[in-house]
């Protein structure tokens, strides 16, 4: 039932895992067998969906993962958790070796705690091995060539923690890095890159499988020079993130992406920064000054878009209401596909027997009602 919509259905879980999903009639016996106390919730014609998985998020509600503190991580996971993200990757920025290492240590420590809100699954290293030309909102003074000794040490000390690494495949040393990442089962992603069409295809031969914030901060498409975008759109082995906030990518381009890529290759992200959830004003990201006006985040110097103030539930609604996709399609982009990218589809990403009870209740008009993470409601003060 992973890819089906069940009308007038029932889902039940015990502790952290789903024990039933199907028709209401078939649920009575198993619900009755679970003991004297059973809490039943009527969805009132709404939608029950798997929790969102955000593989590219920098922060929220005044905090950044680069802060590398327990307080910051509680604030970020609570803010995004209460807006539908039940699992996320702590995404870094292009920074110094010491600053990135501090985040890796902090995430590892946080995972050993209770994690009362959205679960931090690991780290997405966005840089620092990227293109100066397409640095975007990444601080160019910290861009460096691949440093294998950094990665080898981090992976040795914290095995399995680094889940994705974003790099520019055209830079010297990138091919060896991509090959090594594949051996380590770390997703190799292109982003902040000036790579040609040919370069991306060659990188895919070595193990590149993903593209971050597609269309943004990468060489664009031209009918005689397909560029990074053309390679990402046309290669069957590369999945593609998208920021669906109405500012980063035109809805027509999002529709084109969803038509050209396989249904299991589009991944919804926020790329949210610390300003998410707060009012317009002045902020910082990666040591750079940022101005947020009408919810749009731009660098004060140069005016480049600098992340977003988006939440996953807002992105979800935009994909349905503005791009014109079905709820089932967008649920796959926001939950099933990121779980597949991370190799966790047996545990997360859809509503099925035995999977983690990461569950969302939405109203018929897609307003978030309740969020459950591993079977426990975290929806206080949504």
C-alpha cells in the first residue's frame, strides 16, 4: 500500500511502529487487541500522510545548525517538526574545517540524546568543495579543493553520520572524491557548480547521484549548451531537489522538472535558514549579511537568494495548489523519495506496516493538524 491512496481508511500504531493500515472495517480487531486504552482520532475527511523528510535545511526560528549547540538543535527540530518535518539532515555551509567539524560532533552528540522533536538523521555537507563562480550564499573565502584527510577523519570518528556531500564536479580532485563517497555510501551531489553537461554525465559514471536545489546556483540550460541543468534533467541516475516557494523556481520550471524526471527522483526541500519562522529583517548565514523582505532572503551584498524561510508544509501546499500536482505525487516528493535517497525506505517515507509511525494529519484544505514522530504527538504550539 506504499504508493496507494486509501479512502476512508484507518491507520494504527503501537509505540513507534505502524501495526495496521487499511480499511476501517479491517481495523476493528487489531485495535481492540491493543489493550484497554486506545486513543482514536477522526480525521474528519482530511488527509493522513507520512512525515516529511527534509534533506537540505540549515536552520529555523533564529537558530542555525552551524551554531552547534543543543539549544539550537532543539529549536530547529521543534520549529520544523511542528510544521511537518519528522526527519531531517543538519545541513552545513561552506565554512572552515573547525566550524564544520564542530557541527559533526554536535550532531553526533545530539543523536545520543532524547531528540524530542523531529529526528536528526545525520549531516548534509553543503561544500566547501564548490565553485567560486556559483558560490551563491556560501562564503567564498572558505571554498577549497577537496580535502580527503578531513573527510576520512570525520567518517572514521563518526561512521554513518555524513549522509550527503554537495560538491562542484568540475573542480580538481572531484572525481576521486566522488569515487570515495560512493565507497563510503555517502550520497554525492552536484551543487554550486559550473559543470558542463559532459562533466555531470562523467561524474555520474563515477557515482554522482543527486543534485541540490535544482536550477539554483548551477550552470543553466541553453539549447546549444545544456549545462548542469540539462544534465540533471536528462540523466536517469540523478535525483533532483527543488525549492518550491514561488521565488527560487518558476512553477512552470517545477512542472517541467516533474515531467522530465522519474516520479521517484524529485525531492522537495526547504533550504531554510535561521530566519524561517521570524519576521522580516537582517540576519546572517555562513558569516554573510542577509536581508529578509516579504519572506524572501537575499544577501545584502549582491542580492543573491540566500536560502529560504520555507517550511515543508508550505512547500507541500505550493506544489499542490500552485504547481498543480496531486497530493499523492507531492507526498512522494516530500517523504518517499528522500527516504529512498538515503536508503531508508524500509523504515521511513511511507505509511506501511512495520514502518516508523511518522504521521501527519492534514485538514481537507491541507492545513496541518497533528504531527506524530515515532508515534508521539509533537504538535503543541504549532
